[in-house]
C-alpha cells in the first residue's frame, strides 16, 4: 500500500482519465454544471462492460475528491485481488503456508500502470468467481449460488476477457469434478448435468449481454495465427514491468521460476495420469495459452492488446496448477518466499519512480490556478514517458503521462479535449458526435500523437467550440521540424499568448487572445 499512498499521485497512463470522467459523472448525478457538460457529453444507459471504475470512483467522490478517490479505489483493488487469490489458493492447495506469497508479484502489473483499471479489477473478480463456484460445487446452497451470481455480474461489468475466462474455468471444473466424483461413488453424468445446468442458468443473462455487446462493436473480426514472438515475452514475464526496464531482472526470475515449476508439475501429472477434481485449471491453462499465442492484438474493430492481458492469465493458471499438482510443499514454500523477495525489490524500485512521477504531475497541474473554470483545454503532450526536473526520462517502459493533465478536471469544471475514454463507446460517458475532438480536431498523428496534430481553427469553425487554453507538457523545439506540427504551432502563435511557465519549464500554458 506504500506504492499507492506514499506519492501524492499514483500516476498511471489512463488513471487520470478515469478520475476526470468519474468527476463529471458525479457532478451530473448531483446536478452540478449539468448544462455545461451536456453540451459535450452524453451518458450511456446501456449495460456494457468497463463501467466499474467510473461508477465506483464517482460514488467515492461523495466522500473524498480527485486523486484521493483514485487511491481509495486502488486500495479496494489491492484488497480484493490479494484476498481473492489467497482464498482460491487456500482452497486448492495445502501444507505450504508460504506459497501464497507468490500472489504479491501479480498485484502491480503493466496493465495497472497503463491505467487499465477495469481489466485489473476484473482479474480480482476472476479469483472470487472461481472460488465461489468451487464452494458451490462442493455443496450447493442458495446463498452460495447467489454469491457466485454476484461475482459473475461484477466480473462482466468490469471486463469481458476475465468474465469469459472465469466462465470457462467454471465449466472446465464442472467436467473435472464430475469425472472425479466417479471415484466417490456418485454418477458423473448426473453430477455434470446438474451443475452444468446451474452454471448455464446463472451466467446466461451475461452471455446474452456479451453477445449483444460484441454485435454492437461489429462482431469479433478475429483472424487467428501463431505469434512465436510472444515466447520471449512469456519467459521474461514482460507484463509485470510497470515503469522502467530496471525491473526486468526480477520479472525474468519470477517468470522462469514459475515456468520451471509448471513443467515439473506437468511431469508429475503425466506420471500419475489420474483425474483430479481441480484439473479444470489445466484445461483453462491450455485455453489461455492458445489465446496468448494465436489471437491477434486487434479484434472487435480495435486494438485489444491481447498479449498484455492474457500473459497474466497464463501465469495465474500456472500458479493454480502448481498449487495442487506439485507435491513438495517445501519447494512451493521456498519459491513463494523467493518471489516475495522479488516483489519487495520491485516495490522499492517502483516507489522511487512513482515519487518522481508524482512530482512531475504536481508540475503539470501547477497550471490549474491560471485556468478559468468552465474552460475548454487542449493538452499537448510531447513526452508521455515524463521528464523529471532535470529533464531525464521518468518511465522508459510506460507512457505514464499520457493523460496526467486530466487530474485538473477532477478539481475544476472544465472540458479537457484528450478525454480518450469518452471516445471509446463502451464507458458510461461519451463525446457527443458533433463536438468529438477525436473526429473534428485531430489531424496527422492526432491530438495524442507524437508530435500531436490538431486543427484548432477548423474545430471552432465546424463545432462552434472555442479552445480557451493550450497546455503543453515537456515541449521540445525539435517538433517544429515536423510539417504537421508546424501548422499547429502557427495557429497557437497567431491566436494565443503564454500566461504561465512552471519553474522547471516542463509545463507551459497558452490562453486564447481576446
């Protein structure tokens, strides 16, 4: 929790955008500045995935504001993730009290540091869904069935991938439980039909919503193919790296050790050749390995970053399989302690980078007092990796500063034009088409490109929206050599004047000439 609470801001790539949109939702709920926001945004009432972060952070804002609400949300994530994973491992493993320490390596992932809050939270719900289903398989009661239904619903409204994997794992466990029941004297066919029926009944509404959502997005558009280049990433456990490549030795150690343990567990299983009731995890592991190596990065009409997301599940399934297949409690204990040591080392590194990033956010948001309320602001980010006060890179493995300016929108009512979340179509808040800056303002590389591209005059002419401020982060004079950006800079020079520069020179604010 030091990683979350020690820095003033726990900066992630998309995190500030989630906080900003939650603030807008919160204000709309209480009727504050509704007419101002309604010119630009509309609220979706269709039950889609990816809603959890916006709704929960907006609700937390009744108690705390801005970056603090985000930290409370992340605290909930850590608590749910570690407790759910622990309960699942405790359920399927025994006689290795230090083995669950392996959990901590998985908590702070590259996906979380990119600000993929919904996906990260959905992994936590995966553990709770499978744990609740195992309890239901052991002894079915109405209370256990309702608990399972609750976690399935939470998983669906958080992220589809984890929802799909959790349902598949539960279905695979029905099969392995049914076969194992034959040794206990219960007819496997009857057991299978009973619990397959219960599973189908409980998840059917969400499967229907998933199909409807997929169709709304234009269908899967899925083209399978073998991606051999992902083997290296798997061995390096690449997507545990958060911010800097200095983390790499520890992630490689964790990845290699876990894969070796998985190989040993596989040998043990092949020698035994006897079905265990938890063998559904093996089937799930085979599925996620297939998805990891064969699914493209882009489907559903957009970039999904499937390898980044699914690699985590490969290792999570590996840990589950090792937990019940590897007979040596001593080996599991030693590996648990070793990987906990990796987590401590990673934590020390990350806190240092987070502190530097937080100081950078303070520099960036220092322009807030010079921006009038109810203004329209265009951020231009020239270094999404971030630079410290000495102009050295802060994070060479992540674009932490992609949306850092949007913390300002959580403190003061304003329209920040690089609100990517409102452009995606599956979050609660969406840009109105007539003023959508991603459609009417972006040119060349786009407003989030490197260097950014925008036609400010054309945006005002076509939408009637005046851009009141231009906010620059780590401006580099070299971008003037880019033809696309040269035109943008010419518009800024002609129509705006500089009103603020931070002491380090990293943050520049330009105001519209009156």
